């Protein structure tokens, strides 16, 4: 029985017309990557590009508690509450042993309206489920990477006990109340392109029905998302004509909206202008030496935004090969770029 609402996660809240509120004195959301390592190696993720990860020179690991608390404390200095603090992006946050305590620290600090995590759900089990509920977590996004044990091995290179996986999600759903919203999505196919040893696996109607029938009883919202080339500088960067949420891609955007809306804090405390900068090529600060409000209003962020507005994205490392503005975000600042330049040039 389908109890869940079928809705892409980007539409679960009313969208603000971004061009009408810029410049922002407070970022809409802050992404804190408490753990940059992952137990999955999904074919469509940069984590699968082992050679690229090695060449990046990034030290992958877990955020220490002091850096985390400093990050959260910094959020109190913004003039408004953050709409969302998002935990997890480059890695699997449930691998961090202090995750429940971290979430509770954010809730107790009262710096945001919503705290949510992004997880593959593989480490959920009754004890952790209860700890996450008790922490005050308000939204959990679970990415389902396959509908069988065999597909998990092919897509994520992970041996999963599917019955146990389902039971642990069901346990969470039955334990929680309405203060925690559970969103579950499955990808429409395993990889972007078909190659020997990497076949494209499109979900059939029967498989989608199975997804809706199975997870529809143990989630509040759910959807089937498209696999898109969101990770720049990987071999999965081939652009399709449909975005993550089914939006048609007919005009390529010049301005990336992300630096105007978000702050992303890496597991080592460095701050990126975009949550998708996995190789950390466009760093704009470091929470260990500057406050986040200083970073948000700083010269490096200002320079990045003006480069975007002036059509110079092709001159920015990482950004020059990135398709995320076209496939991962609905906002389009291109028609308003000229008017926004003067606002950001005069903004102190």
C-alpha cells in the first residue's frame, strides 16, 4: 500500500525566486561534510574514480569534533537562521561514530530551521535509528542504489543483505514520529553510458512499481531520480538532455547558482564555493582560521560570484568542466546576470 508522497526532493519546499533576493546576507543552506569516505563506490559517483581521487591530493577522512563545533558556532553569527544544514555529500555520514551527537549539537544551537542528512542507508540499524531520532534529526534522504542484491554489487560494488536493509529502514520508519521526515529515492539507471563491463540498467515499469510498492510503505516522500553528470572531472561527465528531477535541458546555463546560495564545509575544515567541488579546487576559506560569515562576505567568494555573472565560468578550475548548473538545480540566473553584477560589485 502506497502511503508515501511521490515528489522529487527539490520540490518538497516552496522555492524562492533567487534573483529577487540576491545578495543574501545569510546562505540558504550550509553543507557540512562530516565524513568524506564512503563504503560505496557507485558507478556514477566520483568515489568510483579511484585514480582521480588519488591525483586530487585530497586527504579523505572524518571531521574532528572541534572543527565541527566551530563550524556550527559560526552559524550563529549570521543575521538570519540558516534554512537548512545538510550533513553528508562527498561520503557516507553514518560512518562517523559521533553523528548523532553532531546533529544534537546543531539542534541545540538553534542555528537553522531544518537539519537533514544524506545517506545510503546501509549502516542503519535499530540502535543507530533511535540515536538519530533522539538527536532531533528532522529529515533523512536515503539513496537506494538498486532493487536487488545483484544490482547493488554492480552499481555500488557493495554486498548488501537486501532483506536486512529493508528491515532497518522499516524499523526507523516505525520508530519515528512526524518530526522526522523520511525521503527515499532510487536512481533510474546504474550508469550514464553503456560500455563493456558497465552496462546501462534502465528501470522497467515493473521495477519502478516494485520500488513504489516496497518503499512506499516505509517513507514519507519518494521519487525516481535521473542519473546526471554532477561530478566534474570524472569519466561520468557526459551531459544528457534531462536533469536530475526530469527537467528538460535545452539551454546551457553560464551562471552557476550554487555560490550565491550555499556554503560547503569539507571534512578538513576548508570551505568550498560549491558542494560538488569534490577535488577542492575552488576553495574560498577555512573555518579553522576565519569565521563563516567572513568567508561568505569575503573577497574570494565575491570574486567567484562576479566571475560567474560575467560569463567567466570557463576560467574557473572544476567549474569549467561542470554540468551541475544544468542538471542539478532549477534556478537560472543567466537572464539577470547584468543587473546582478552591479549589486555584487558594490556589496561590501
